[in-house]
C-alpha cells in the first residue's frame, strides 16, 4: 500500500505539470511539477520514520474499496487525499501568485494533512513519544511517576483514536487554521476559508461513504470541479468584463473572499456636499495595495464619463471608461471627468489709458480628444497622451503658509486639478488683450466685446493645447469700469448730447425761418395792398371809420406766426400810431 501511495504521488505530479502547461506553458508546467513533487516528498519524509518504526503498518490494509474502521485506514485516506489535493492547491496558488502562491498553498495543505494524521492516531504518536523520549532515559530502569502518567495517557488515546479523533482534528484545523492563515495574509476574515475547508472535507466524506475510495474520484472530484467551475462562472457575471479580463475577474473574486484584495474604486459623479473637499474618491472596497501573498488584483470601474489615472509611484497609466484591474503597489492618482468643464472668474484688467476694469470671464474646457468625436454608444472620447500630460506633467502645487499662536510655521500643500488650470492661464491672456484698448474704445459703438472675446478664445486655445487641454468656447460679459469713471462719462455724454441738441435745434429754427420767409413776404404784401386800398378810398369815409379799418388791417398782419417775423422797425415800416398821424395830417387835421 505504501508503494501505491508513491505511485499516486508520481501521477499527481504529472497531472500538476499538465495543468501548469495550460496556465503558463512550459514555465507553469515546470513550476507546478516541482512544487507538487516537493510537497509529496515532504509529506512522505514526515511519515516515513513512524512507518519504518512500525507505527503505520499500511501492509495490514486490504485493497477493498472501503477500509475497515480504524486509525490506519483514516491515515491512509488522509495521505491519499493530500497527494491529489496538492494539485488543486498548487493550481489555485499559482493562479493567484505564481510560484510563491503555489508554495504557500501547498504548505497549508501539508500542514492540515499532518494535523489530521496526528489526530487520526494520537495513541501511536503518544506511544512513540513515551517509549523513545518520556521513559527511555530513566536511570533506575523502573517506571517513575512521569512515565506512568504518559503510559496512562497513551492507553486512553489508543482507546479513543479513530473516526472521532479525526473529526476532532478536522474541527481544530477548521477553527484555528483560518485564523492563522488570515493573520498571515493580513486578510479581513476567516469565514470564507472555514467554509471552503469544511465543504472540502464534507465532499470527501460523502464520496468515500457512498462507494469507498473510488467515490473520491467519481463523486468528490466532480463535486470540486463543479464548485470551482460555478465560482468561475459567477466571477464572469459580477463585472462588465472584456475578453482578456476573465482570469483577472476570477482572481479578484478569490482574493476578495480571502480579504487580500487591492482597493476597489467605482468612479462616477461622486462629488457632493460631503465630498467636495476631496481631490479623489475613496475606495468602494478597502484593500492593501502593498499586500504580497495571494493578493490582488484591484478594480477601477469608470462610467462612460470618467477615466482614472493609476500610478505605482514610478509610472502612470490610464484606466479608460469601463473596467480595469490594478496590480501590486498601484493606487488611484486622480480621476478625470471627460465632459466639458465650465470655469468662470472675474478678471481685473487695466486699459491702455490706465483705467482698471472688471470683466466676468467664462472658459469651458476638457481634456484634448485628439480630434475624436462623440458617438452614440461609445464613451466620451479622449487622447491618452493628452490626459497624462494634463494630469501628471502639468501638476501645480499650491502652497499656503501660516503661523499659529506660537509662531510655528505650517504649510498646506494642495495639488491644482487639471480643470482649474484655465483659471491660471486665462486671466493673463485677457489682461494682455485689454491693455491694447482705451476705456473709450472698450465702450465705443459696434460692441468691441465681440472682437475681444474672439481674440481671447483663440489665444486661450493656443495656450492650453500644449498642456493637453482643449477649450470648447469661452467669452466675456459686460466690461465694468470704476463707478467714478462711469459718473464722469455720464457727465461728458450729457454735455455732448446737450450741445448736439442745441446745434440741431438752431439748425431746425433756421430751416423753419428760411421756409417761412416767402410766406411772411406775401402776407406783408397783402397788408400793404390792403392799406393802399383803404387809403385810396379815404375821402369817401369818415375819419373814425378810416382809422378803424386801418387798425383792423394792421391787427390781421400781427397774428402769431410759427417763427416771430422781423419787427416793423427792422423792416423800415412806420408804427401804427405814426401811420394814423400821417393819415390824419393828409386830411388837414
């Protein structure tokens, strides 16, 4: 039977080499063959001494499918299961952490098997200890008190050893082992490991109970394959995977269960009132990016509007929209919103004639897309080189120095985000443009703001593109001079308009006068004709009637005009009284 174990160990090592070939080709085949062979060798070295001493007489076992009750059959089954379990544990460990992971998993299986072997036959091990160590050095040759105690304990263990003690060993491994394993890996909990351990032991017991040792192959092995296959299938539907990410998804599920995963980030519109002071989101699932054994990978899950910059301290890479996995030492450096970002500020500029004005300026911008256009069904476009340039190569650190009450200087350093760079580059550009205009030119007819805004957009775009940032518009609002300048300009405008009004009113009066001169001359001619007619018939009427007619004719000539006509004196005509006197003198009165 011992020879059968050796043959099974060789077959298990060959199977490990075949599985390793599908993992990492010849390198994986070599590594798993070596590790599985070393694990089997270590197990046989441990049991070889008690076997040669006669404490493990495997020759007494028959080749029947099910062994008769007793410790010897239990130990043989534990060894047989351990030999083939090295293949599975080596595969899982190599899948998680290559050579180091396979070595650690095989050591864990070997330790668990040895504990179960010890609990399967505590009487044999206690008898060996009593005979070779506890009672072997008694100088009198008579049993002393210690030797008697050891013999009593050995006898009790001989009486109770078997299935009950093996079950006790399985329970001890299931309780203590996961705690030690979790502490060693710095994991978050031992319950997933306990579930795996007790589930594995239960499948082995059911297979052996059903049809004996053959059930380990026909029932236990398919059960394990079905379990791990279902676990692999589940891992493929927990994340939005791409074709080359299937193994990483399975690995992330295993390390998440062990608690040795790297941080998980889910990036979307994460900023709110509570997180507005944070420069990057916190992990959705905590993890240690520096863990070494059976650890990783981490996860970065971006929506279609965002991407992430990941760094290991020496280099940066872009995690695009969708799912990405991180390796050891890699952490989130920054997240990038690919949508246009609107930034606005009030710029205090100085005109060519030294007058300070305020201009509200808005500058929408985004990371450079490299000419790519947004398409339905695709994430927001971006240029990977421009993203790295904008976020990592043009990082500006803002320092704030202050002293406390005890005159101790403290420094607060904060990294300026890429979308805030336009607030640093835009105002100087606008100031240079305004410096070419006088205050009067800024408020001249024709709205010069249109040209100013156009020049500002063109120069800002030219400045930001080398930084990996693309401006998508921009402009200015009203140009606001100081209040005293506004008041002075109002007074100047009022004086100018008043002068213009007076000039235009004078020109209007002159035009009216010019147009009324022919009318006034005609009216004056009619009056003279009327006076002449009256004087021609002066001898035919009484003096009083003559005077009345003359006065009435003169009154009609003096009716109000739109523009006052020249006076009689200015025209060289006699007044009313003088005309009456002349008429009376002609009558001899």
